[in-house]
């Protein structure tokens, strides 16, 4: 349950920052009205309008939409993809059917390998799930290594990851 006091403080903070920001900040226009001239109800209405507009204009397709775009474009069936990714059917079904399912980073990477995505596509798909490939993490560097060399066979990749004592990709090993 939301804490109403905290929610009000958040709204006031955002309203204050929107009013004080230059017009180019965050793609939001500076409010032309002094907040002292607006009632609390008017500020709440203005906030909700600006918030909704910001979300509507900045929202991009999410992980699921992008994943199934890549699958459709690949010409592969769902079964071919989840088998290549070493993901079981039930797990893939959760991804497909639950729009709020929070997928793990290693699963996104496994799907990227299964779809034979290039580095930019893999990074984009990871980003839509809230992840990225770090340049300071050994596992992430290994993933980049395999993608740059167009090595996509997860069983083959896992042999090397296991040798380096890293977590394996996929979950049907």
C-alpha cells in the first residue's frame, strides 16, 4: 500500500523540480505558471497531466514486445528458440503469458544467443528488461566475447563458462 505522505512529498518534489528546471530538461517544458498561483488541487491535476504526458511520450516497447519481434523476424518457432536457449517450456510460457514477469539477466542472454543477436541487439534486449552488459564484469565480458565472435551455441559457451567457474547460461543443463 502506498504511503500517502510519501506520495505527496514525491509529487511536491517533482512539481518543485519541474518548475525550477530549464525548459529543455528531461524533455519537459517549464511550467509557465508560478506554483504559488495554483491551488493544491490544480497542482495535483497539473502533475498528473505532466506525468502521464511524460510517460506516454517516452515509453518504448518493453522486453516481451521486443523479444517476440526478434522471434518473429528470425523465422524460428517459440519451441526452437527456447530449446536453443536451454530454457524449459514452462519458463518460456511464463515469459510469453505474464506481462509482469521479471525475467532474469541470464535468461535474456540465453534468448539473445538463441536468436543470434548481435552486440547492439543483445544490449537493447537486455536494456528493455532492465539490464546491461558491464565492461567490468567477467561474465558480461565473456558474453560480449562470444557475441562478437558469433558463437551462439549455449552448450559450447557453457563449457567455457564452466571452465572459468562462471554461472552457466540457460537452465536445462
